[in-house]
C-alpha cells in the first residue's frame, strides 16, 4: 500500500472516530435562528417571507405591559418569530429568559417549550405571555432559543411597566397596639 494513502486513511479514521454522532450532526447542520419579538398581531395571510418582513419592520425592543388589569396581575404579551436557517428537524425548541440588568445574568425560570407541527418548518410564530411575579417591570432581558440543548439564537429586549405602589400607611387595632 502506498505510504501516503495509508497516512490519509489513518488520519481520516482517527478524525471520524473522535467525533461523536451528536457532535457531527450539530456541527454539520450549523442551525442558527434570527429571533424577533413584536407586539403587533402577525397577519395570518402572509407568506413565510412576508412574516419575516413583518417581524423585521415591527420588531419590539421595548415591550409594554397590558393596562387592563391591576398592577400586580399585569403581563407582557408579544409574538415570537423565529426564522431558522434550515428546517428545525425536531418537534420542539426551548426559549430561555435571562435578566441581564446586573453584571451576572440571572436565569428566569421556567424555560418555555415551543412545540412545532412540522419538523421541516423554518419559520415559527408563537405567542408569548410574560407574567408577574416571575418577570419584573423595567428590566433588560435576553431571550435564548435552544434546539437539542444547543443555543441557536438570542434576542435582547426590555420590559416596561408600573411597579406595585405601597401606601406606607399601617393601622393597628387597640388589642394589637398593646
């Protein structure tokens, strides 16, 4: 056997055996996602490219809370548009939220699982509801999208809203005061 050919075969065998099947699959796909949030309703009649154009032109970096409830029951409603560079190849992906207001980013639990109808889809539209007390108003957040525990996209935004106001008045009965 030609020594040069033997060296190439040995190198190829060593390379193939050092990569696990999962690493090879993820490295080969290079799955990435462009993430958008919008507080406007995405029209249902749009094509996939129309949805992406709509999300780009209406993206929100500051989410405003709904004002139709008492302050401690308010929430932030938005629509997540995730545009993957290739078919998802899975029936779900995870959306994680981190508070990045301080130097150390803090995980906000729980993670949100988004199920998809078709693993060949590239663009996913999903409605989000960020509820108090898990999410605090006037904070900077980072949303991370993961597929099979691999990060594929990020989006930074702020949530704006009113803080719960306390009157500062305390009343005691005669029995409690003694």
